[in-house]
């Protein structure tokens, strides 16, 4: 099955696969292409940074309305009469509205309820991830092992990583109290962040489907057909539809995995942050933490240099000899804070925002510390 995946992933439309194939040919020699190429697509976690609709930020919606209003007014001749208030049709930018019904009918890939393009139906994936069969675990073990070895070779052998407080991460993965979930959060600078960063972990973790993380992956990049969907599903990736908010199957499934005491990794920036700007974090991570039956251990991490290992520009070739710095922060002690929110019956949207703000503050401090450590290496 993986050989079929391999052949499909070589299509020019798949950037990650093309990148991995070029790298392996270049690194090994003689035009020989090993079977491990089939795991290359695993490291594409999100499409190139681009804005997506989000109901969280009414301010941004209002900004677009204001721009549309100014455009309409500037196109009219000057009139000495008092200006009339703009009509709703003038203040709405057509780019913020869902397509008309005629367009929806014409595009079978458009989800009518959300207005988000669905290149492939992913509904069948969630039941299999909720209740994995024995066969699922067997195939998942094979996929996770192949991807783990590939990540370890790229990060540890071909480049120069330095991990601060790695034992802290390993301890929380392997020796946290039974039934207590672990939620790790980090910045997202490269498509190779996941699974590349996990190459620093021992083989007993990175090649173990029972211990490795669950992670959300963009539905329109990783789950575009049956073969790719199977591959990423067995790689413990959950398809997330970006732009439809926090109430979706991907977040629900993460909460269910947290209830089982599993490890979940989240990129709360919600996209590859190519400009490395400070983005407001998505509230989905706040919902996972707040609605988990057992309050998770929250572990922030920050990394530098992954965007040099795999640049975000063509030809998307994995580099050698690059310095990568991963800094594992202190676990966030939010137990009392979360219990107080629940005791006071704070509305869930407010609670998840307050929790996400705590992570944002931790990111700010951890980023400054990690950037300093990374500069000192150069």
C-alpha cells in the first residue's frame, strides 16, 4: 500500500513529496530512490501561510466592511447633500460572503454549510480514529516507525540540533500520572516541524504508535484523496478544517483523546508562520484544555531554525548542516485557574480565550529565551 502511496505522492502538485524525493536522491547518490520516500508527505502539516476566515475576530470583519464602504463612496461624484448611511450591501465585501447558491451547486467540493472547499470527503476518517481496530494499530506502527526513522535521520544525522530540557519532555511522555493527558504547544515555522522535531526523541517513543503524539493536519493539504488520507490517518494525524471555528470534529476528537490520557500536539498559530510575527493564537487549544475531563499537563515549546532545514520557498529541498534549536519550557500550572473558571461558571467562549491567553504569554517569554540561545550558537 505504501508503494502505491509513494507513486501517487510524486505528482508535481504535492510539494512535500517532491521535496523529499529530491532530497533523498541528492543525499544518497546515483539516482537511487529508497522506499522511505513514501513517508515524505508526512511532514506537510499546513499549507503556505494565508489568511483563513475566522469568526473569532469581528474586528477584522469590520475592517473589511470599512474598506468596502470607502471604496463605494470614493467611486461616486461629490455631492453637497448630507451623506446617507451606507446600506448593508455597500458595507459587505463580497470576499467575506459565502458563494451564492448557484456557485455552490456548481462546485461539488464546496461544503454548503460552511462555504469551505472540501477536496475530499473526510467523514469516514473520524470513526476509525475514535475506535481504532487491531489492524489499524498494526499498520499505524509501520507508518509511525518509518516516519520516525526518517525524521531522526534528517534532524539528528544531517543537521545540528540542540535540545534544551529534553528530559523534561521525555519524562512527561513516558512517566506522567496514568490517565493524565499531555498537551504540547509550539510555534509553527516550517512544514517539517511535525514530525521533524520528534526526531530528537528516543526510538522507543518516536517509533511507537502507542506513545507518539496525536496531531492535527490541514484537510486541504494532507487529506486530498483516499491514499493520502489513509497514510496520515495511520500516522495519527487528525484532519482539521481551518476556518470553520472551534466546534468541529477535529477538536472534538482531540478532547476525546485527552480524556483517554493521550499526548496531543497543537500548533495554536493555526498555520505556517512564515513572517515569524506574533499571531493571536487560535482558541481551539483552549477548548481542548478546558473541556478535557482531566486537566492536561500543558507543555510549551519553542524552536528556531526549522525554516532553514526546510525553507518555505521553492524548490522545497531539505538542507544539511543547519542549526536547529528546540527549547522545552516549564509546564504551565493552570489547574487552579481552570478549576476557578469552572466554579464561577464562566462562559465557555470566555474561558477558552483566557486559557489561550495564558499560553500566549508563555510563548512570548519562551520565544525571547530561545531566540537568544539560538543566536549564541551562531
